[in-house]
C-alpha cells in the first residue's frame, strides 16, 4: 500500500524535495516535521524486521540519566520531554491514531546502600552541571518509593530510588505509525517495503534507486538506523554507529495496572505484560539469544520485585540498539554534500519531541539550536571516523 501522493511520479520515477531513507521513529518524525512545513517529502522504509530498534524498544521517555559530563545532552533530553504533550496532541489530531502516552515520571530503584550512594553521587553531579537550567530529578527513600508504587512489594535490599517526574512512557509503535500517517495526511508520501539500493548525484540533487523505482530529490536524509553504515558508504562516509544487543523477556499479563510508573529496565506494557531488559552487549550484528543473559536480568528483576518470580515468562528475544560509538546522537551533513543529512541516535523515542521540533528546520538550512551543535560528526575526527 502506498500512502500519500504529493511526490510527482512518471512511470517508475518520482521527484520530491526531500527523501528520507528510513521510516523508523527518527525518519518518520523528520518526515512529519517536514510535511508540517509544506515540504514535498517522501519517507521510504524497507521491509519491517522485528529486531529493528523502532519495533522492539520499551517506549520510555527517559531523561533523568542523560548524561553526566555532557550538559548539552541533558538539556536536549529534558527539552525533548517537554515537547511531548504538544507533539502527542498534534499527532493524534492529524493522524487520527490514539497514542497511549503517560507522563508519569520514572524510577531507578537501588538494590543496596552502595548502589544508592553511587546513584546519589551521579544525580548530584547532574544537578551541579545543570546550573541555572535546573535538574528536575532527585533521590527518594524506600518509603517514598513505596508510596509511588503501592502495589509492589519491593525486595529487602531495595533501599530507595532515583526519581524524575519528567520521565514517562508511551506506546512507541503507535507513535511511529501516527508520525507516518500524519505526514501523509499533510501531503507527504510514505512508501513501505521500499529499500534504497543505490544513491548518486544528479544535477544539484540526488537520485536514489529503490525496490519501487527511482526517486530524485533535492535533499536526502539518511535515517536508516544501523543501515546508515551501508548508506553512508555511498558517500565514502564511515558512520560511527554500532549494534548494541539487548536481550529482553516478557511475562504473562497482569490484569491490574501494578506498575503505573516505569522502572528503568522493568516496565508494564499497555497490554499488561511485564517487560524486563537492560543489558548492553557489543557482539556485532549477532542477534543470538543467551539464556545466561536473560536469567541474570530475571534475577535482578526479582531482587527488585520478588513477586515477579510467580509470573510465567512467555517470550524472550534479542534485538539491536542503534548506538553511536560515544552514545550521543549524530546530526550532521555528509562531508562534501551539504544537502545530505545523517541522523543516528540511541533513545530516539525519548528524543522524538526535540527531533520533530528541530531536525526539519536543520534539513531546511536553518541550523540546529545551540545545544544540538555538539552532535556533529566532527567530534569523531580525531578517531578517524570521518
Ligand atoms: C530493546 C530496546 C529498548 C529500547 N528502549 C528505548 C526506550 O525505552 N526509549 C527510547 O527512547 N529508546 C529506546 N530504544 C532505542 C530506540 O528504539 C532507537 O533509538 C530508535 O528506535 C532508533 O530509531 P531509528 O529510526 O533511528 O532506527 P531504526 O529503528 O533502526 O529504523 C531505521 C529504519 O530504516 C529502514 N531502513 C534501513 N535501511 C534502509 C534502506 N536501505 N532503504 C529503506 N529503508 C531502510 C529500516 O527498515 C528501519 O525501519 C530501545 C532500543 C532497544 C533495542
């Protein structure tokens, strides 16, 4: 099914202002933002694969732990979170898709005094770095934690938590589908099952051959997640992004809404299942599954919430995060190609608020806000990545 019709099409060739390769949460958000500005935009997306990050994430809006030593990233995250009420309302209205969105706050429970002390130090560091911007997170005691989640009997060693009211969670697939649909309703085009094969310059723009014909564009956005490494190769650019394997487990449904506030690594999905997963493994593109990893995650989850052990695990799987090698987002143009943009990041659900608000303007030549400027490729130059 092809949604939308504003790309000019003759035979199997289309012409658009901006072509976005990749319709995950990053590309779909940029496409939506461009369509809002009246740009003739087309987003193409390869055949869906379950282990793509946009289809396998936890849907957290998570800003409290971004990131000691990089105040720009902290502000970027908090500012993104603040865009969500408006973004969700706009997406729901334009797409007609309801997006379960819960700005509930978020918790990182601490198992043992030592962990509590380390977390408190981290939070204090963030508070100092935030300066006048203010850091809206704090440490809470076990009794305060119990008041926030009264239906959970916490493990004996849980002595408190880090708490931030600007965290939350949403249904990430609904948001991605809403972004695509809203873009189309605003006149953009979304081509599913459409893989970009080759890219070359044509006049002052670019010609992309795809599994659904040729698409010519003035500007090109590479938002293919880990595939940006292959897409970047058309420009001799080594995109410094790497697969980061997650292994998750899912329990049977709990009818009660026991976990209305998400815990980092432990959330209740809108369907009632409990999802557990926090490991980061750097094993290339291996999406193998190791029982040891999942059982250690399970042990941690039970140490936080012992009653979890009574639930049956119904599914385990592994998938790949899209991880820039220093963990920070990448927003830049390709060297020598001012009209080709490369966007990569972890936490793209969280960052959707600020992505929709800023990246379309960047593509249109209006630059990035001050905090966004540190996320250029030039920071990798010393390591030879560019
Ligand atoms: C287990 C897990 C949990 C996570 N939890 C969270 C969370 O709670 N909160 C949060 O903010 N983030 C979370 N993330 C991270 C978040 O999911 C990712 O940052 C985000 O999905 C990246 O989106 P993307 O669109 O950049 O990349 P992708 O999701 O990889 O999407 C890229 C898209 O490009 C398409 N594509 C690639 N190559 C081509 C081509 N040649 N032609 C056409 N299309 C192409 C693909 O089909 C794909 O749909 C999590 C990730 C994982 C794996």
